[in-house]
C-alpha cells in the first residue's frame, strides 16, 4: 500500500478539478429538495430522479408539509420515473415522519442538532443508510461530512489505497482522517469522484489512459494487472 498523505489526497482532488471543473452539486431549489433527491437517487440515474422531482414540483409537493398531505398512491405516481417507487415512497414517508417528530416538518430546524447526533437520528430512519445520511448532511445541510460510495471504493482500491472489500467507515476515514474538515472541499471531492467513476473508472475495462487520475503518482492497480 502506498503511504497516503494529505498531500496525495489533495493531488488527486486537484487533478480531477483541473480537468473536469467544478461540479456545482447539488442542483436543487431548497435543502428539502436535496434530501428528496438523495433518497430518490438510490439505484437509479440522476436523469430519472430529475423527472420525479419535476413531477413533484409541478404538483407543489417539494415542501415536507405539502408532501405529507398526499396519499402513498399519489406519491408513488409522481416518483415512478425514479424506479423502486413503492420502496422509495415508504422511505420518503419515513423521512417525513422523522421530520414531523423532529420539528413539525421544519427541515431547517434540523440545524440545531450537532452533526453526530443528527447522523445517528437519520440512520434510524427506514431506508436511510450511511451514504444517504451523509449525503443529506453534506449536500442539504452543508455539514463537513465526507460521502463515500461504490465509485469511491473502486477508484481507491484500484489505486492501492484500500482493500477491495473496504467498509463504509474505513473508506470514509481514509479521507476524513487526512483532509481539513471543510464542507466545500468534501462536496466537490465526492462529486468529482462520482464523475470519474462514471466516465472513466468503469467496472469493466476502465479508461485509464484518458482518466484525470492517470499518471499522478498513485499507481493505478488496474493498469498494473492489465499489462
Ligand atoms: S486511472 Fe484508471 S484506475 Fe485510476 S481512477 Fe482512472 S480509470 Fe480508474
């Protein structure tokens, strides 16, 4: 394993940012809309989520109080384009119940909780796992929480930074133990890793030659194996 330093992680970041430019995540008109998008984006593409969000906007359902007034059947119909719509309706309902109990549907009221307590509470909501909870904390509430996902794991494993079966917490600690606690940096870093994962670091036949992370000091393990 290479020695992983703050500087080597920042080199990765700069290499991606210089090539790809800012990601401007998360595109939404309110923190609640971000949270809804985070829940809907599980197991689907962003394009499908956008269609579901557009339906919700068209019916003026992008506030917790308004969304809570509709039946499950109506909610299912609006979010159908995002796939797994029955399960996601249950998850949205559980999230709305959480908001209601927490602060009477006042999403911004979540601000009063410290990040560790809020994260623990979110993780108790049905359908919210670590990646979803951390995405809500970072992208909806601006908390300095590093989000990791399958793309992060693949890229870091291929560069020899973590084992293939790395767990969520271990992967997250790779970044949070070394990087300054900065929500803006964490926001952009995760977004860039997702873009690299989607466009270059594919599951099969990654496109290392054209990838922004190629040739930047960390040896791509995949290229070594492939030679
Ligand atoms: S250089 Fe290759 S292994 Fe590294 S992130 Fe890019 S595609 Fe993946």
